[in-house]
C-alpha cells in the first residue's frame, strides 16, 4: 500500500480531510478507455490521474468495477472482492490506488449493500436450496398471496417500475427493489452483516480511503413488509410513499461500519447515498457515530431561483451543524440529467452552470464534481434507440440515465475524441460530433473555458484561509441575487436573474463566471453569473 502524498494548504495533516474536500466522481465506463474496447476501465482512469491532480480535486470516487453481469451497469455485483474483466483486474485496482496516492489523491469506491446480482454465489445457492433453507435467509423470500400464491406478497413497486417481487418456479417470491437481477439482501441475518464487514476490510486493506454506500437508506425494510396502504410504517420520499426506505434500523448498520472505518489509520470515510424526506432526516446519517458525509440531493434538485437556493443552503448548513457534520454539495451525478441541461440548456444553461459551479465551490463543506461537468458537458438527448440500455427506462422512456453517462471528450479528434485508443470506431455510447470544442485539449487552450474556470476556482479554494472552515454569513443584495461572505476576506455574489444587476462594489474580483463591469464603487453583474471577491479584512 502506497502512502498518500499530500498536497495543498490542508496537507499538513490528514485529520478530517473530508470536511472540505472536493471529490471527483468517475463513472468508470465513460471516463477513459485504456485497452481499446470502447469501454472505460481502470487502466484508463490510471492514465488520467495527472489530469485530476492538475484539476485540483482531493479525492476520486469510482463507480462499481466489481464482477457483474451488468444488468444495472455494475450495481448488480456478483463478486465484491474482484474486478470485472471489462474494467481490468485486481492488480489494476491495486496499481490505480497506489498511483492515485502518489498523485496526492484519495480513492473512494462504491459498495452496494442493499442487493447483489442474481449471479452472486449466495443467490445461486438460495435458488438451488429451495424454500425454508438457510441459504434463502440471506435474501427476502416470501410466499405469495392468492389461492396458489400467484399474487406478490405485498403491493411494493420497484424503483425501475412494476412489482418489486419476482417469482421462482418453486412458487416463492423474492424481493428486488430495483431490477429482477438485483435481489435484496436480508439485513436481519447476521451472516449478511459479517460478509459486508469482511468486504469492507478487504478493500481497506488494499488502501482505499473510503466507501460511497449505495442506497444507504434502503437495507432495512419496515417490519412485516406492510403494503403501501398501511400508513404506520411507511415514509414519504419526495412524492412517493415507501415502506422500504429510510427506516430507523439502517443507522445501526452505519454505526457498525463507522467503528470499522475508525479502526483504520488515515481517516477512512463512509459517504451515504441516502434519499431522505427532509434535511433533518438526512442529517441522521451523519451523526458523530455514523457516516462522515451524505449526498445533499435537496441542493441538487433546487431550481434556478435565488430564494430557493438560499433556503436550501441555509437549511442544509443548519441541520448538518446540529450533528456536527459538514454539508455536502453536488450539482450532477450518474443518475440525473446534467445540470447544464436542467438549467435550460444551450447558452443559458452554460451560463447558469458556470455560475452554479462558483456558488457550490464557495459553500462551507465538501463538494462533489461529476466527470465532465468541469467541461460544461450537456445531457445527450438524442442517443440512437439501439444504444439505450438503462433499466430505469422501463419506468419511463424519458427517465433514462444514458444521456449523462456518455464518455467524456479528451481531444478534438473524431470519432471518440480521445476517449479510446486510435483505430477504435466508436465508444460504448456514441459521442456527439459537436463535442470537439468541449474536449479537454480544446479547453486547456482557451483561457475563458469552463475547464479553466474550474481549475482556477479549485486553486483559489486550496489557497484561501476563508475555505478552512470559515462560516457563511449572508449579505444584503438585490432581489434575484445571493451574496455571502466566508470570513472577512472572501465573498461570493450570484446573479440568478436573466438581466444585468447593479450593486455596490464588494471588493476586488478574484474570479468570475462572466466578467462584471466595474464603474467606480458600482459593479454591474452579467445575467446568470457569479463572482468571487477579495475583501479587505476588517
């Protein structure tokens, strides 16, 4: 295991590095292809570590690369201790972890504890062993309703659409909240707890710095598996009534994992992907004896509106502070449409996405950057039908996630813009022919590009005392804008209107998504823009 090489102003100590870290999400299939088969892999990620170090991020989060039949692109795991040949080998994983540490980057990997693949040895044993067997106790099997058990055990629906139950030829049904190929584990079985503790130790021993816990809110189901029509044990998640998410029992699992993480040196962390009905419920996942961070989907889902952003930011900071945890901020990931497109697309979406980046990166806490957002990539909305394979499309044809998973462009060379090796005709998802100017190569040449904006922002963030835990203080500003300071020497102003806005000059411009016009003591902010200011210390 290679010792991490520290870099930046927080490098004096590894302690609590995660409280203000910038973590870059790599969707491995779509980041870089190192072996020339048109699919991203660990060798490709390893070849681009210098890019990530130069970008200025602190850690890399890798989506699942474990052995999998890929029914849900790796979130259906058949072997948690090995690498799928599509992505490389266990030796490649070791080399990637070691190289990342040499570049001063920490490595966070996904763990998928809610369900396995139906090809996992445990599920294969359960199917073969039959009803009532100990092997079936590792999963959630039930008899059906109706005269011959032909009706599912309850009325739960899959996240991907349709019933959440699949029937085997022997008549029993198994629960699968996602795809039929993803049977849910039974976390009431101590054997499941023991297995995942062993899995975590396996990767911690290889040197990973933490885990992103997939469906961290889902492992424990309401007692008795009640129908949605039974209100006693159900909970609202967004507009959905769900008796299988955000149950109180999940917190004991996370406490046990926190104790395991704390037994390793170097501040290894756990990050909850938890959908909760409120920021208060979300804060429960990051209490001092639970996980270190939880994704802030309330911020991600906020529309382009100053009052709504201010309310979400204030509530997120307040609820996280109640449990002594850092807030997290994220604009996009591999499960949602890219924020440039959500913010209106085209030039409007680009302006807003650049401003949102400066807003996000100036907030107290930790930030997640999804691969390609630093290039200003839009959602790809016109992928050919034959390439659309996301199982979530079964619920709604317009709800697929393929468009945010298109490979990222590295060079202005068609057909795959440097994503794969020369001679490869196409990547696993085709890339728009217009993406050459969005490539890393092109943007590094343009001092005004989105990539250069992100690099400048991350460099400032590393070098300013204001970002070392200084609280946020709101400042007065015109309607439709946000303004706040961090400490005495840094401020951020965001114009979320579609028109220029004038206000008193807050200080000297450090960085701007669109250059403001300064006239004496007055500044005119461009529409949909953000500015970082250096203020004189009081």
